C-alpha cells in the first residue's frame, strides 16, 4: 500500500515511547489509521492536532500491516484550542468521525462536509454561524452509516409541508397536525433541517442536537463507543451557556 492524499486529522493516540497512531479522514479512502514515528515529538505534536488539514502519505508492505504515516501540515487549527467553544466543537466532530466510521470505507461526502464544518467553526463569529452545520454533519454521518432519518414527508399521513416532529421509533418526520396529540413522545424537528439555510435560534439549535443525539446514542455510538458522547455533552453544555 502506498497512498498520498490530503487528510483531516481526527484522532491521535500515543503508541510506544515516542510514536503515535493517527486516524485521519481522506477524500477517496475514508478513515485511515497510520503509525507516525516520532508523533509525540515537539515538531509533530502541533501537526497532529485533530482538525488540522495535512498532506499524508501511508505506506504498508501488506494489507494486514498498520501503515506507516508521514504528514506535512497544510492548514492548522491548533490555535483554536485556546477557544473553549471552538475547541469543543472540533473535538466532538473529529471524535464522531474517528469513532463512528469503519476504516477504509469511502465517504467522499463526509470529507467535504467535515472540512466545511470545521472551516465554519474556524471563521464564523459565533456558534450560531456553525452549529446548524454541525447538526447537518451528524445527520450525514448517520446517513452514510445506513441510519438516515426520513424527513421527506409525514410518516403519519399528515401534510408534508408542515413537518414539526420526528418519531423516535421510526426516524420518520411527522407533521404538526398529526403529531401534536403525541408531542410529548416525539422529537422536535427544527425548521432549519427542513427549510434549509444557516440561521437558527438557540432553541432550534438545541432541538437539532437533541434529535441527532438520540439516534447517534441509540444506533451508532453504542457499547465501547458510547464514551465518545462525553465530547458531545461538553459541546452542548457550552452552547447552553450561550442560549
């Protein structure tokens, strides 16, 4: 195996005395893991920060071998580690990617979506400028893994132009008129997930995070991967302080 590609660093774990095992999302090959010799050195630690964009080269003699990985920094987001809200967002988005995806499965849409969302976190003046993108990224991860929500019409036969809820059982959207008698048992569907656009108030943002969080916790981040939700809770706590 020899692969040269751009990649987004998603996780870094110490391995041995000086090395690190890094997981990175690539455009054509999905999530890949590689061993970085000297990955914990003063020179490479700032490069291997989750969220950074790098030029990566993976090399392995056999398919079963963990590839060796060398990286060159293309764009750094390490400076955002000093900003608690932005750091929490990057931590969660990269953790979800590293933990939720199987290695070696192509997810071209996820690469573009993750890079776009990380760029929004970096450049938007406040969380209201990127939180909706984070929710959409979570939905896209669910879709890529086969757990898409059906927001195309009302699962209960109501009008398709007034969707307001999602069934926690089926993942299908429900119209306001059909869902109001059962509102306490349904998840609220925020308008920005149906109507598009980036603007949303804090209530809609938190409703979107509650919606995606329910299905992520039920279907994807289970068993040993459930610990990843701690990063998500830290992000939501910081957003609640702004609301």
